[in-house]
C-alpha cells in the first residue's frame, strides 16, 4: 500500500492543483507540502524496510489486463528504495526552488512537477513490464511541457530533440516488450524467465542508453540541460537519468544474462569513452550548466561501468554513485540557477569573483564542486572507488582510464569553482548581487547535507542496496523471483473463466507461445 | 401471396429506433416552430441514439451465440452489437457537438440525417450477406453525402459534399462490382455460404473470387480511408461541418472496420494468406502516407484527416493479424479512437466558433491557456493518438502490436513503432502550438468579451476525455466485451 501511496499521492495532488482554483501562493505551498509529505512517507518506508531480506517489500499486485498477464504490480527492493529516496528529496528541493523563484502559471507548473514525481516513483517501483513502460513514458509528458513552456530561449529545438530521442528509444522498447511479454505469456517481471534474444535485449538497452544518456546517444543532453528551467534540469540529470539505471539493473541485466555477456565489452568500452569524452567536454564547456551537463554524461558512463562490471563491488558502487550523482548534480544545477538569477548569465566569460562578500554561495559551491571531483573521504569517492574496483576485475584498462577521468573531474570542477568564484569580478557580476537568501539555503543545504552524511557512512547505501549485500546473487536470481511465488496467484497462464450453472468453465484465451509449443 | 421471412424485430431495434428518430426529427422540421427546431431535432436525435445504445446493450447481453436472422441476410451477434454500441455512443456525442453549430436553415433535416446515418452504420455492422452489406454502406453514405454539404452557404462544404459523393460512389461501385464477381464465382451471397462454397468447390485461387475479393478490399479501403484510397479524406474532413467530420471519423471507421473484419474472416478464410498480405500492404501505405502528409499540414482539420488515415493504418494491423486477438484489438482500439477524434473535433469546433475562421496551427496559439479544459483535453487527445500511456490510445496500439506479434509478424510491429515515432512530430506540434508559442505570436481571439461558454460542447469534450483515460485504466472489463464480441467471428 505504501508504494501505491508514494506513487499516486503526488498524482492526485497534481489533479487537485489543476482543478481547484488555487492562487499562485496556495498552489506552490500545497505542492511543497505534498513533496515534503512524500519525503516523510519515504522515511517511514526506510525505517520499516528490512534490509536483510532480498525480497520485494511493500509489494502490491492487482490484475490489470488479466487476459494478457499484465498486472499493476509495484514494490520496492533495497536499491529501488534508495533511488526512490533520491527522487523524493530532489523533487522536493526542485519544487521548493520553483516556489521561491515564482514560476509563471503556477498551477500548471506545480501540477506537472508533482505528476512527474509520481511517474518517477512509479518507474522505480514497477514490477510489471507494461506498467514500467507506462510510467517510463508518463515521465516524458511533464518533462516535455516543463522544458517547452518554462524553458529558456531555444527551448523549442531542445524539446524536439529530447522527445524524438527518448521516444525512439522507448518505442523500440515497446516493440521489444511486446515480443518478450507475449513469448512469456506474462508481463510480470517476477514471473518472466530470462531470455537470450539479442534483439529484445537491444530494444531495452538502447532505450535506457538514450535515457541515461550514454555515449554516443547523448545528442539531446546539452540542449535539454541548458534550456530547461534550472530546477527541471536538476530533476532531469539527478532523477530521470537514474530511471535508466533501474531499467538496466531490473530488466536488461537481470533478464538477459547471455546478451549482456555478449555485449559486455562494447558497452564497457562505450561507457569508458563516454566517461572520458564527457569529462573533456565538461572541461572545455564555456558555461556553468554545460559543465554540469557534460559531467552528468561522464558520471552516467561511470555508473554504467559499475552496472556492467557484473560483480558485487560494481553493483553496489553503481547504486551509491547514482544517489551521489543525483544529489550533487541537483545541488549544482540549483546553485547554477542562483548564480544565473544574480547575473542573468551562466557564461564563464562574464562571471567571476563572486566569492567576495558572498560567503554562503562560495562555501556551498565549493563544497558541491569538491564532492563532484570525488575528493577522498567523500561519498562520491566511495562510489567511484567501488565502481572502479569492480570494473578493474573486467579489465585493468577500464579501471585505469576511469581513474584518469577522476583527474579530469578535478580539473573541470576546479575550473567551475574558480571561474565563478575567483578571478576578477566578471562584467555580469554586480556588487549589489546578494549572497544566498535563507530560502535558497533551505533548498540547497539539505542536498549537500545528505551528501556529507553519506560521506561519513557510504555503506548505508553500498552495504544495503541488495538485501544482505549479495548483489550478484540478487541479480542472477533476478531479484529473488521466489519472493512472490509464495503468494497465491490463480495460474501461470491467463484464463478466461465463466461461472456457469454447473460450476466454472475456463478456457485459455491466450495461450503462451512457449506453453503452446510444448 | 408472398410469404416474407421471419423477422427478428428485436435484433433490428437499434436501427429501428434511429429510423424512428430520423422520421420524427424530419416531421419536426415542418411542424415545429422555427425557434424550437434545433432543440427539438437535437433532442429527438439524442433520444434515438440513447435508445439505440440501450437496445444495443440488451442485444449484446441476449445474443451470446451468434445466429443468422431475416433469412440469413443479417447476423445477430455480439460483434455487430458492440460495433453498434460504439456507433451509437459516437452519434450521441456528435449530437452534443452539433448543438451549438450554426446550421442556418436545415437543423431539422440535419439531425434526421445524423440519426439515419447512425442507423445505417449499425445496420452495416450486422450485415451478413453481400446484399445487406451494400445496402448498409449506401444507406449511411448517402446520409453523409448530404450532411457534408448541408452548410450550403459555404463553398467548402458544397465542395466536400460533391467530392465525397463522387469518390464515395466510386468506392461503392467497386465494392458492388467485387460482390458481383464473388457471387459469380461461388453462386452465394451469404458470408458463411461463400466460405462453404469456396471450400466445397475448391475455388481457392479462383480468378473471379480473387478479383472480387480484391475489389471488396478496395471498397473497404475507401470507407476506412486507408491509403492509397484516402484521397477524399483531407478535403472532405476540411470542408464538412466540424461535427459531421467528427462523427464521420469516429463512426464511419467503426462500421467500416467492423464489416471488413466480418467479411474477410467469415467469407474468405480460404484466401487468408492473400488478404492478410494485402491488408498489411494497406497498413504500410496508410502509415507512411498519413504520417508524412500530416507533417506538412497547417490546417488542423486536414492534420486530423491525415492522422485518421494513419490511425486507420494502426487499426488495420489488427485486421492483418487475422487472429482473435487482432479482432479484439481493433474493437478495443475503436473505443478510445472514437472518443479522441470526436473530442479533437469538438475542440476544433470550439475554436472555430470563437474565431469564425478555419483553425490552423497558428491560430491555436495560446489556446491551451485561454481555455484550460478544452486545451488540456486536446493535449490529451493528441498524446492519445500518439500512443502515450494514460490514454486508451496506448492500449489500442499495445493490443494491435501484440496481435501482429502473435501472428509472427513482428516486422509489422516495428513498422507501427516507426510510424508512431514519426507521428509524434505533428501530434506534439499541436500541443506546442497551444501551449508553447511565445506571447508575441499569439493571435488573440476577436474582441467582444470572453468566448461563449458552450456547456454542451464542454460536456462532450469532457466525456471524450473520460473515455480516453478510462480505456487506459479499466482495460480488462472493456477487453472482456471485445473478447465476447470477437468470439462471434469464426477464426
């Protein structure tokens, strides 16, 4: 039940905001309240979560299209709990910032943000392939409108690229999931057997690779991250990209062991290239958001390295790094927004010297920047170290090149810090530009605070992401498929039963192809 | 003394209700005072559609086993009943949509024709031999020819009526010729009898029979507006009064697809290999032509016309699949499709009445913010056409793709997926026009206070919105109906 509430509370609130004639202030504060309630619900789930068990928790299953074996089936594994936590925290920060910044057409805006929250949590908790797809697509609608209506100049091209790229990927996934689901006779992820069909695997993998994005499918990224409203960019890079991590882990890797094995080397190579290429572009980028955008590309490459390292270290590191990157990139995008608000530009040529007289901004930006470059003892360092240690077992070159990328990360993060805070004051920086206001601190400090807390105890996530810290076991057993088998379920094959006078008569309306061929 | 066959009057009750409504509405055009004519006609037609829906529902419940009635001329089964239900619902919504339309002279005749057309479409859904097939087709087509041209003051409307008449008659003539060839080959006109004769006389591959089948397919292609027989669609959709266009796009497609399924599956099982391939070619052509042509449209009605060509392509995937799931998918798809196209044309009608001009992408600018309910509905319909989740359009596409895959034609799924990707550009283009145009581009509505509230039109749009979303959520109950209906076809 809790999972369902987490998904549908924000969606219901979105409908309420759209329908009720609320004022701008009321709409914003209601949206903020709901996103904080979401955080509270998630903390409740965290406290009640049994991290020792690899089973699906807070699970709920209801028939949806029973004749095709599709059900509304949701629940949380430990790693999806962490990803959901990342989402509610970042969404709350984004909503709070938007409320403070006073977005135009507040009712439409906040409704869309809440709708997006629900869809993202839905993706992270779906245990049915069609449901997963539905939530995955549902994310795109609010994103499209949020970027298209509230984005900066040039948003039209950005939205078209974003939509075309992601939809091509998702539609390939739709074709793949139709074939896969009909072959299995069910769309329930906990009942579907692994497949070794390369084409189906590629349908899923390409969709997730575009969403993440991975090199060379990142064409939509620079425009979307630059033209979107900053808090939406924070959500895009912090949260939405992590749905690809969930998809890779829950579907592509768990269900397609053979194709994953066959494609491991090309994927690892592409991820390494993306990591290095993204870092270099971030270093060369002329504006604040460009640095964050390309560093996201690099970080997603790193997370993919962890996922496809196929060992405990890699999986744990990938989840930890997903949360770290989500928090830090959201914090950086919001800080970029605050800088842009004061100077109305994000270009390094016109910025500089903002540290003087603005200690809070300087402290927070330096903290976030230092976390990005994965300074030792930070959570990001722990995540990157785990990933690199994991991928080292696949080949020392991946580890070595990944370590090189950490050096590049230091270069672009320090460049960002110095270009904004140090040097001579830029032309766009007026002396009257204020330091961070209390409301702005209230938005960014919790994000950075979470990261600092994780720096003290990264094992909170890396040691508690896969029930009992057995990541490979969880993945190879496809997340303990047995966990649901104990639940009563009418039949593995969909049946259409009619109650007649003499009892019930059942006919198999839609025989699974596998069963039929036996 | 000629002894007529036994007539199952109850099975004909939906059509009879609509014919009665048409007759009363027509009398009203003469007897009722001028100022009361529109409400009277609309009320009678609405009552007719409600009665037809109610009779259709009872008929659905009471016809679990299909049977031939009226000497084998018609079938009484759930398949025809479900198609009739969809047509009746579309007709009711179309009446609501027509209510605010300024039909200057002929409102009594207008509603009479609307009810008559609905009756013809429901009749067609039950047709069980080539004679009733042609009769039903002409019955509703003639009513629609006049409806398209009813706004005699507008040249466009007359042009649409004439074009539809010429091209539609051509299509009907080909269909009739095809029927004659099939009769010539088999000596039968009943659908089951044609199949039986084909099997008994080993007529598989017979030139006359194949030629007749091909011509029947051409005729169906015209009525479902599948490419390459779609040429009339954009002009007629653009020129006809918007409520008529809405009714045509929703109801005609339902009736034509239903009868097409019934004829192909019942009468030509022997030639299955042939017609599935042909329909698959129609699918590819419709998806290509509809989507590419829609990309270039600025006029919303023309855009929706090409979109209906492409949607016909998607639905024909279910026909081409030639399995029970395919028939279920087509019937299922028709429910959200009908709601989405009627709803979309309702929104177009609202804007048209506001501006008193043809609606284009340019003058939709800002519409979403000015009229939140209609704007959000239109956005939902466009996303639904594009197959986004939260709308029944997604379920329709999912089901037809599943049907194609079930037949083993996964390539047809890939074609559909590519077409969907292409269609996004123009469907989202409408959303962009409504919400994302910069304010300097806004062409604000003519001054004169806020636009008319038009309660009826908003009700129709809301009802369509509810159906569109509900067909995403409550899939299984609706699919059960479609399964029961499709069970009547001899797959």
